[in-house]
């Protein structure tokens, strides 16, 4: 886990102060501009901008993210943890 300056989700306003690399097999590293993230509060997909602030992805980027199997797994795990429900 990498500690970051406090930022807030642009969708729900939840404060975020850390990020974890969820890519299996890769060493832990701090986020870089353009990296994707997910709000632990509302489950929205986010992008780190050039200043490492959380931002909303553009529609094309969001579509690419949501079609990625790893992102789908991450969303499924979030849903299960948040609501006790497995995606069907």
C-alpha cells in the first residue's frame, strides 16, 4: 500500500489517502499518471491525473476499463464485500 496526500472521489466525495497495486505479479509501486483506481466508497472507476489527483475517466477509457477481466474481478470483490452479493 502506498500512502498519498488526501484526495476525494469525484463521484461520492469519500476521502482517499492510499492506493494498492492490484495487478498480480507486479511489485508494489506508487501510482503514476494515467493509472486506474477504484473508489472503496462507491465502487466508481477513477484515473490518477498528472498531479496524481483522482479524476473521472472519459467515456472511452471507462469502457476499456469495464471490459478488462481484472477490473471486473475487482468490482465483483467490492460488491461482495460491500453488499455480501456475488455478481451474477
